[in-house]
C-alpha cells in the first residue's frame, strides 16, 4: 500500500491518488475502495492539492503583474529617450545645412 512506517501516506501515493481523482472519471467511493483510503481522506487530499495550485497561480499572477509594471516603466523611458533623440537629430540636421 502507500503507507510508510509511521502509518502516514507517502506524498507520491497522495499525488497519485489525486491524479486518479482528476483523470480516472471514477467516483471517490470507487477510488476509496480500490486504494483502501477513506473517501474523506481522498477528498481532503484533492482539496489541499487544488488550494496549492490556486496559491501557485496567484503567485504567478502577482509576478506577472510586477513584470508588466516594470516593462511599462521601461517602455515609457524608452519612448522619452526616443523623442529626445528625434529632436536632437532634427536639430543637428538643421545645423548642417
């Protein structure tokens, strides 16, 4: 079975069970019988996994927002520098005539 010496389930077993819940199309009660794990335990593992994925997505969204803000600042600075260069080149072009 998926237990280690302390009687707790190994992470690999939990992850496999959660994957089965999501992909097998079987009910929790069917999987419970097949795996020898209580329905409530399977439901808890699935819920914990979903919450962890939501937290990861939330962190990724925060990181993307921060990167977007930094890119907007860089873009604004580049636009400003480009405008200055255009004015400078127009000025020097006039001076050369």
